[in-house]
C-alpha cells in the first residue's frame, strides 16, 4: 500500500501530500548490508597519507647519549631512539597503497532504499513542492525548517538536471546540478547542520546522519525511478 508524505511550500505551509511507492516505504534490507555500505564509504573517504619517521629516518646526531659503562645507567646507543625527544617513532603510520573498497551498485541502491524506508516509517521525511527562489533568503529557509522538520540535522535533496554532451563522437546524457537551485543553496549555507545534495548523487552516510530529510516533488519522482532500476 502506498504511503502519503506531508508536502509543504517554501514558506512552511502544508499544501497537501505526496504519494510514495510501496517499494520505497516497506523495504526490509539486511542491517549487515547497510553496515558494509557505510563502512566502505568511510574507508574510501580516507586519504591514507599519514606519514611519520622511524629512527633510521630522523635527522639526529648519531652520538651516544652517555658513556655505556661507569655511570650506573642503562646502555643507550643513539639519540634517535624513540624514548628520546626528537627520536623516531615505533610502528608509526606510513602511506599505504590504494585501499579503495568497491561498492556494488545494486547493493548500494538497496542500502539507500532501506535508509529512506526507515525515514519514511518514522515520519522523518517531508516533500517540498519547489526549491526555486528569486533571491537568496536564509530566513525563509530557517522558518521552513522550524515549521516542517523536527530535528536539527536536515538533508535537502534536489532534483537533477540532465544535459547531452559529445564524447568520442557520440552524444551522452549526464546528470548535473540545476541552475534554478542556486539561490536556495546560498540560503542554506549559513544554517548550521544542514546539507544539500542532488537526489541521484545522494550519499547514504548523509542520509543516516540526518535526522530529517526534505525532498522536492521532482526529486521524489527521480528517486522512484533511480531506486526502481
């Protein structure tokens, strides 16, 4: 059975409802699948560039700290030893080879689908009829969030635009950000704990971190098409 989501205009007034498909709101996916997907996202976000020097790499004197015998102290061979200030580090991090974790596209869509289903079942997802604004107004977006959402962390999902480009002599359709959302994006930049994304480029980590999700009417249609592939 399809479910209805509350629909608001940019002023925060409820103007009706929007229907979501049964497959989007009643999906049960393994929690392990979602966990694997989020772990892969976080691992791929790392740079793996941490680099420190061992005792053979630090620029230090090779002189013994003190005579080996006669002082009653333990023998020491070099000031580059890790127990001395400025010495090398033991088992320290080094740059690693490419640690990229491949994410299966079918599993990615299934994980994102389950995350959206959880938001819908908990009534933490609403629809915005249009995100077009004539001029940037932070106050308008702030009032909208107070009236339409419940949490402090909000993710806004906007519809993608599609353009044809020529590549290797063939025309290819690619998705891109819509220019009509520029004023809306500028209005959100000064509001803390808010993020925006094109719906087809949505990151599952952003969905799971957000307390509420606001999606435009057109983006909801694209979401149905994308997750239904």
